């Protein structure tokens, strides 16, 4: 039996239709971006619902994806009406203030707002999170700490608002990435190839390859720069029943931290039953799960069969480089593990770690 209360204010963004057609016809976000004036930014805003489909855009979508211009304009009109109804129902439900406290892109809401501004702010949140009401938002994001595993520096305290915005932006980016169905076995089969990518110096070269390998296993690899206040370096989440998201922030912009985070998050995916991971109520700092993911990541860097040899590596450049080449990882990763285990002082041989800035990372994130 259909729950009429749950579906009365339900809405579907035109972006849902765009994504479905792109998936069905194997049209990538880059393919569509070439047809739109603002490129990938236009694709993002169409998929997340923040951009209106006008006559010009409808004509482009019709030519690129199919369906008529009239279809796309009607799709936008129906969406607008549905969101307007949802806004009215939110205000009538008494949950207006709750929704206004939820973080959203742009400036924070402050002071007394006019009725028109309140309605606009409610609409912004419903569309951004793709939820029709406060109850749906709470069900999807209210227990966020238990649904998402953050890899966060314990030296800092992440602000929930900033982290939530970072995660949601990651979900929206993941929407644009086509993947096969999620399969942990396929991900493990590709782990050796993923590990080899640490030998490549530039993000512009290794990130596209990493994204492809992950997509073949049903994982959308996403890089989103963390906003001010967010200290997370990585997160994983099931964004669809058959699609996982691996979200990275390049927080430290060093190869040892970056690749350890990649392996740590892959550990969560393969060890902690990703198909039900969203429903896990354990806190992200759960010692057992974090230790398991850390051990998994450490073994990705230093294979168990080479552990005794690793313990004999001396804190000298040539010895570290020689050993790293022999196990197939960048020297910076070996340095990071030696420092973590007390085999090397934290301030020694850090020049072996590769570092990047956002000018190098940005071209590889789209």
C-alpha cells in the first residue's frame, strides 16, 4: 500500500531524467558539457536542480539527449510546482525553523527574514538535499555520523555544517559519474593496479586512472575541496543501492596521507559491508572499525609478506627508495609508514614525499 503522506509532496528534479538518459545512452558529463555554454558547471547545476531549464537549454538537451523541447520545459514546470507545494507543506507542518537551521550553500541565514525570503531559503534546502520535507531530510542526513565514515584528523574538530556541505557536494558530483554495479570483489581485484598509481607523480595523470578503476567496481571517486571548518580528508557512502561514493578532499596535499586515505576508505568499503553501510549506527570513531581500516591501509602500503624486510629498512634515502621500488609504491608512502611506526623521526626525509597544490589538483577533479 502506498503511503500517501510520504508521497504527497514528493518531487523529482529534471536532473534525474538527465542522469537516467545519460546512463542509458552512455553519455558522459563531459559529452553533455561540450553542448552547453557553461560546460561542466551547467551540467552540475542542471543535475542538482539549481539551474532552470529555459527554451535555449531545453533545445540543447533535446538535441543532446533526445525528447522534445516541450518535454524538457514541462519537466521543469512540473518540478517547480512540486517544490512550491513542498514549501507550503513545510511551512504548514511547523518544521520551517528546523529546515532553516540546516546548512545550505551561500551565506548563512541571519536575523529576521521576510516571508518571501523564508520560502526561498526553504526551497533552496529542499532542492539542494533533494528531499521533500524535514522528515525525509532527518531520515537521510539526521544520523549522518552513523551513516558515513569520515577520516578526520583527531587534532581538529570538524564542524558538522561544513562537513555536511562537503559530503552533499560529493554526492552531487558522484551523480555525474557513471559506474558499473557495486561489487567488493571487483574492487579487490583492482587493488593492485590502484596501488601502483602511487608511483605516478602528478594528480592530472593518476586521478583519471584511479577514477576509472573505481568505476569498474561500482565506486564513484570524487574529489571536493573541503570548505572552511571541515577537517575531513575522506569519506565513503552508498549513494545508490548499487553505487558507492569514495570522497576525497586532498586535505594534506601529500602523497603519503592521500594514498593512505584512499586505502583506508577502500578498507571500509570491502570490510564493513558497503551494501548496508548507510544503516550502520556506529560512530565514525568506532575503534574496531577504524583499526581494521587502518590495518587494511597499512598492509596496502607494506604487504604482509614484505613486513620483516620493511622492519630492516634503515632511515636512509637510498635504502628507502630501493625498498619502495621493490614493493611498487612511491617512497613517500614508505616514509610515512616508517614515521608512524617510530622507525624515522617525523621531521626526517619528508622531501621524499610528493606534495601538490590546488592548481595541480583542480584540473584532475572534473
